C-alpha cells in the first residue's frame, strides 16, 4: 500500500476536512504491519501521518515521530484490540486525529506512546530518557491508575490525576480527548451495558472538557456518538431527517450565492461555505422549534471566512444592509470572546424570499481556533518573549479560569465520590460569565454564579472572611446572582476581627463545587458557629451589658424651673444644634434642629422654646445610633465589643429581622463625653459588614 493512499481524508459538501473515519484508520492500521516502505525511510503506516503533520508544521522533526512509532509498534506487538485489530492501530489513529487538528510534534510523539507505559513493559523513565521530559509528562498524565490499587476509585482518581496534569499542560487533555474519540468510534464491539457506561462518562465529563478547551471538531463527533448509544431512537429520527434533506436541493446554496454576490460587489474578499449541522445540533433545533417541521435552511449555517478582524465587521455591515437582519440572533464573540478561545460574529438574515439563514463570520485564524481550540495553539507553553517575562516562564495563552477553579477545589475534595460528583456538577454548567473584580482581576463563573462563588474563586478559603459585596458599585447580598460583565467588590473582614466565617445559608447560594466544598468543610469544623447565624430572637435583641439610664437634664431652657428631656427620636448631644417644644406637663422636649419631628411640629404651627447646652456638664450624654449591615455570624457580638472598647455604655440594643440579607441594629448608648460620638461612629463603621452608621432620625409620635 502506498503512503499517499493509506488514508483518504474525506471532505464535506462545503469543502471542510473531516477527521479520518474508522474504516480509513483500519486500512492505515493494517499498513502498520507491512514493514518499511520502499524508500526505506518511514514505515508505511506513518507516512501519511508525517505528510499531514508537515502540511501544518513544515519544519517538524519527523524523525522523532518515526522513533516513537517504532517503540510503540514493537512494545504493543502481539496485543490485539477487542475489534480484532492489532493494538498499534489505536495509538496511530489517535495521533492522526491530533495531526489533522494541527497538534505539534511533542503532542504527536506522546500520543503514539500514550498506552505504552500502561499496557507494556515500557517505563516512564525510558520514555523520558528517549524523548525528553515533556513527552514523559504527557504520557504520565494520560496513564490510568490501576484498579488493583484503587478499586472502584480508580476512574475518578484517574481523572483527578489527569486534570491536575492538565493544569500544568493542557496537551494532556488533548491526547485524552482524541483517545476517547477513537474508542467511541469502535465501541460497538463492547457489551451494551459497557457501551452505556462509557457513553455516560463521555457525556458528563469528556464532552464538557472538549467544549471548555474549544476543540469543537472532537466535541461534535463525540456528541453524535454518545447520542447514538444513549438515545438511539431520537438519533435515528434526526439522522433520517438529515438524509432526507440531503436528497433535494439545498436552499442555503442560493442564499450563499446571494451573499457571495453582495460581498464581491462590496469589494470584500471572503469565502462563503455551508456548514451542515451535525445530528445532535439538528435534534436540539427540532426541540427548540417544537412540533414545527424544520425548513430547508435549518439544516445548516453559512460560514464566512475573511482575512482580518475588521473584515468581519465589514461583512456584518453589508449583510445587515442588503438583507433583513434578525437582530435577536446577533452576538459578538470577537469583542467578547468565549472562555474557550472561541471568536466569531453570529447573526441571522432573511433574503427577499423570506428564507432565514444563520451566518457565522470569522477570520481564518479564528476558524482554526474554533475547530481545534487549544490544539491549534501548537505548544502553548513556549518560553515567553515579552520584555517583562522572566527567563523560562511558561505562558498559557488560554488562561482557562474554569481549569484554575477546578484545580483549586479538587484539592479540598475529601474522597473520590465527592470529587466525581462535584466534577460533573462543575462541568454541567452550560456557559460561563466573566466578572470583573474591583481590584482589576477577572473571574469566570458558571451562568448564575453568585457573589459567594466569586469570593471563593478569587480568594479560595480566604473567602471565609467575606462579609459583603458591591455589585456595579451598589451594595448587594452575597447571594446575588452575577451577570456577564458585572463589576464586583468584595468586602472582607480584617485580620484583627477575623472571627467570622461562612453561614450555612451560603450553601444555598453556591453553584460552584469549590465554594460548596470549602463552606461545608468550614461548617463541619465549626459546628457551634451555625447557631450564631439564626435570625435574631427577642432574647438576642437586648445586649448583655445594659446600664441604668442616666439623668436626662443635660440641656437647659431660659425659664430657671422647666423640666427638660432629650427627645428619643433624635437623641441630641453636644454640639448638635437644638430646639425645644413644650409637651404635656410643661416638660420641654429637646430635638436636633434637623429632626423630622421638630420640622413637622414647626410646620404645624407649634412654637419652639429656645434651649442651649449646659456648660460644664461632665457625663450622661445619650445617643441613638443605627448600624446597617450585611447579615453575618457574630455581627452583634463584634458591634457590642467595639462599642465597649470606646468606653461607651449600652443602654439598649435591638436587631431588626433581616431583609434580603441586610440587617439594622439600633443602639442607645451613654457617652462619657459629647465629643466621643464621632469616634464611636467611625469605630462601628469599621466593623466588617457594616456599610452605614447614622444618628436616629425616625419620626416619633409627639406627646401633647
């Protein structure tokens, strides 16, 4: 068999390359056993691999691939797959899948060797000595843990190991995804129950990981293969609808030609393709449409490829000018890329005949990233060339916040079952939002993530000290669901008052496994703290230290025999501006001049009585202060402690029931001196969670 004929790369109707299919790879596998080619340089089995690789990487070290293949073939010799094929066909197929997606030489080398350590006598030390530390690391990353050592925990612990390795090098997961794709293609030889088990793990873990790494070419085929196993009837219906649609003329072809004409007349160099929907995509579209039949334009989308970013917007302008745009379908993933490297403009337009076509607009570079994700980056860990980078610093252009978050919480997962359940919950989130921290940081969260989730994503277990948040500059409860583009400022307790911790209620607001695991671990370690977070009861509404009231007369009136008392609605203290009103029994009630009660009495025609502060008064000044705060454990204790530290006695205290996680404390205090009030208010305002402290100004009933 000649090298050029070993595998024929298929193409779709739109000219798009398809990944090599199982039948082609079986032919290539058989070539693996035929020995060296006539030219004596490469085995026939990898001649096509070398050709594909050099097309994307002209300067690639093909000799390294040859040596890796020779080691893999010799070590797997005699081993057979359940399908009856020589085992070497599997690593060869996995490597060709990656080569078609543009993977660089190190990834392909590790891919050829990825099962040698697990299934043969080859050791990691041998791999490292022969091919270098990077290849050794990648092979180790995808090597499964032995069931004999881990029992039922082998699968979750293998994924934990693989994800940790991926945190240092995303190429580990690239190899795993290609490995799972080839295994899914050949799953038909397994028992039905085993097919279903593998398909469910692929659905719950591998497909979401492919989505997050942006490898759409692998993700879409995996989705179809899983769908065929788990939902065969729905798969057949959607596939039959696609086949029936393919028997007639495609109305998208006419729309595509109109688009080409419009762009050509506008002088925009662009390539217009038709992108058929895959089976799962058609199924989802049918569910979206309900019982309505799909139209001819619903089985695919138009793809417009251009050279530069600016051309994308030029195309968009022409389409929205010459066709009728469906504005609700417009999305700009160029200005705001998705978390998985994806960039594109999405729109939909209707032509003169009323046919609606979805259109994707992107550059060729964006298209490569959309299809192959992190694989298209080549080696994403090349030594940084930026002037401020340190020697040997590894830069990850993907900066996958979801991966950092996953690696953070997995360290706290106490057992394999918790990890496995939390991993699936994490990956089940359909989309991510981007939240901007007030200190300049950026955090990615699942859609619907709360301030609690953001706190643990940004600070790990340091988020235990979070006492409040501002969202877009406004105070908000910690349970607030964040939206894409929100700006978040977290209010943290200082170290000197770091006696607070998460409330059990936080678990209701936590959507990320990292937050839930950290909160649960803290609550388990502090069982007594949960009681402190209950709503205030009558017993808690009175502070522990209640002092006897001091004498009221600290103000005097111009007549030497009138009784004077301070109004409780505003509790004035020197040097407040004050005014008095005679009430029942001839007593003069003293109010602050800005008190609403005083203003209302003046407005109703009540005559005021001139009053002034008595000079030389030593003590007995009362004030009523209100502290508004975000509810948290120990807030009452922290406020009373701060008040006592200022040398101020508490006459009474009340805590109103929380409303939307906000609480209001009211304290009537006795000051040692009039000038002690500003310092007291500043100290109360510094308590974590307190966002406002002010003097009482409530409207009170006026005694006649």
